[in-house]
């Protein structure tokens, strides 16, 4: 009888492979804190991010993603509210990307990153995932979509293993998301830039993979074109990624 109970217990545990905790007063990834093996052995990995694996999106470079979010949270008021080009450079730096406006597109060029409606997902993927190509699963993106060489050239190494890229956000309003990060790279986003739908779309918010706020800014100078900022909000509208922007807009309207 005892062995039968143990067998059933282990079987149940093997089905419940991971436990994922939600946010508590701060924006963090829903992260695996322990893994239960088929034999019922529990291994705590909450203090060792280098060994952490995301069970839902296994292409995620978890340590790098968490370090990116921590760096983004440390951006100062001046970092996020100054001239847009300087603000954009700080966002790139927080995301683990070099500012390479003169590089060849596809070979590390990041001049487009956060400068249009679509390339606004900061994604951290494992090294072995960086050469993944779009097989047609991500709609609106070219078949192939080879990004690996550019990822390797432009990624800062100090944030941990894997690479960073500003991937296309189209498809993120689906549940679950059907964008480049989640489908092509099988990875969560570290953060997404969303322009707030106020009258002039001149405020942005950085949100994590659950749509929770990491930081916000009100930059000056020459911003991305208004049409790009409007479209940026349009592709997240109705999704979890829009809820903070909607809240900011609603609060401003009522004041």
C-alpha cells in the first residue's frame, strides 16, 4: 500500500513540474522557484539564476532577462525624461544592447530599435536560440528573419549569458502572444515600450512580460513620428501590455 501511494504521489508531482509565482508589489518575471522531478525530488533554483529555466518559454535567457529588468528599474528621472535620442540610448543600454546607428542592418544595426512602432520588445534569448528563423508562424514578418549575427554583434556581455534584441511586437495582443520573441525565440520579453494614448502620445511606459510597469518617461526633442507612436499603441490595445498605458491615460484625462 505504501509503495502504491508513493508511486501515485510521484506521478502527480511529475505532472506539476514547476511552480510559478505572480507579482508581489514589484514587477518581476513569473519565475520558476523550484523544479520537481518525476521521482519527487525538489530542487530549489531561486537563488541560482544561471541554472534557471523557464518551463513555458524555454528559450528565455532568465539570468540576463532579470538583470535587464533590474537595470531598467534603476534608470533615473533624467535618463527617461531628457532628449529622446539620449533616452533611447539609455533604454538600449538597460536592455543589454549597444548603440550602433551606423552598423549594417542585420549585422548589429540598432538605429531602428524603439524608434518605430514595432521594434519595441527587448528580448533576452539563449545563445542556441539566437539563430532561430521565422518559419511563417509569426504573421507579418519575413520568412527566415535571420537575426543571429546582429544579436551577437550588438549584445552587451556583462548582463549574463545569451543575447538581447529589439524584436517585433506584432502579434503580442494575442493570448498567448504570437510575436517574434514568444514564437521565433521561444522567449519572454524583458520589457516592451508602449506609448501612452494621451492626446499627443508623448509619454511611454516600459512593461514586463506580464504587462506590469517597470519604468516610464516623458522625453523631449524629436520623438518617433506620431503615426508610429499611435500604431505602437494600436498593436497592444486590448492586451495585458496596454493596461498600464491605459491607466496612465485615464488618470491624466480625469485630472
